[in-house]
C-alpha cells in the first residue's frame, strides 16, 4: 500500500494518514524559485 | 497555510547514514502527511511500512505480526544547523509542523532520518 493510517495513543490518540511515493516528481508540489 | 489543522507536510525520509547499514532499508521515501502528525506517528508509520515491505519480500508467509511491529521502534533525526552534518534526535511528542518551524525553516520538503532505536 502507498497509504497508511496511524493512531498514536501517546499523541492524544490522534489518527493521521501517511502517503508515500517512490519519487518526488508529480507528488511533491513544485516550489519553483520561491 | 501554516498552522491550519488540515495543512500538509512534505517529507523526504532517509535512513541515518551513520547508524543504518547500507544494505538495510536505505531507500529514500517521499511522504506526505498532515501538519498535526507527531514524530511518534512517524516512527510508528515507519515500523509498519518496513514490516509490510519485509513481509512482501518473504512472499507474505510467516511475516511480521502487528504485535511485533509495535515493539520495533525507530528514532527520528533531523540534520540541521549552519554547518550541516549534525544529527539532532527529535522528541516524539513534537508535531511535524513544529519541527518544520523550529529546525527546518526553509520552503523545501522536510528532510528527516531514521535509525532503529538502540535497546537499553
């Protein structure tokens, strides 16, 4: 899977989702010359 | 915008070059999550991800159980500072948004490193 949801009890049981890709291109936003 | 609960954080995640063997889980990972994720969330995510990848390599049979995954811990580091090359251990309770503001401070994906936590 490229997406995993994690709940951590030491972080007030907040649930967050992680998405992972093999490369940054097309996945990370292009920051240009910021 | 920064500070919004739903804002996204982009991470480039690599094995710690000094603490992880080259033949280990050395691939660079490109990860997106929400700004409210903590370092503990990230550590747990990594344990799950690596366990799943190891399980897939073994063909899915006799893989790692979720119980074993939760036992396996990773420490997360950031390489920051003017000179670079200095790895700082991140406290598990820090949110990634705070890590970004406190250590990174640049408009680039947050670069973090991981290594298995040493047993006491």
